[in-house]
C-alpha cells in the first residue's frame, strides 16, 4: 500500500476512535486512552503523508535545462 493510503486509513481510524470516545459508552479512564490513541493516530498519519511529500523531487522543465546547458557552454567557451 502507498503511504498516502495508509495515512488516510489512520485518519479514518482516528475519527472512529474519537467518535467512540466521545459517545460516553466508556468510563473516563478509557476516554483518556481513546483521546491519546486519536492523537497518536493523527500524528502518525501526518508523518506518513509528510514523508511522502518530502520524497518527491521536482524535475526541471526541459526549457530550463536547455537554458542552463547553453549558459554552461557559453561560460566554458568564454573561459577558454
């Protein structure tokens, strides 16, 4: 599975955990635990999605690459 899909699943689990926690079905001890679990799931989802964004590296457009190549060639020719 891709990391973005895992992040989405974690967010859905966090929402489900939060809804169960605030429903009042459990005692206050379990409520605090569900709040902590919600927080942990959201932080993990953020880190998972953030790492995926950080790995993407933008490729320079072809026009920019050709201009850079020309500038390097011209600077090499003028230096000689």
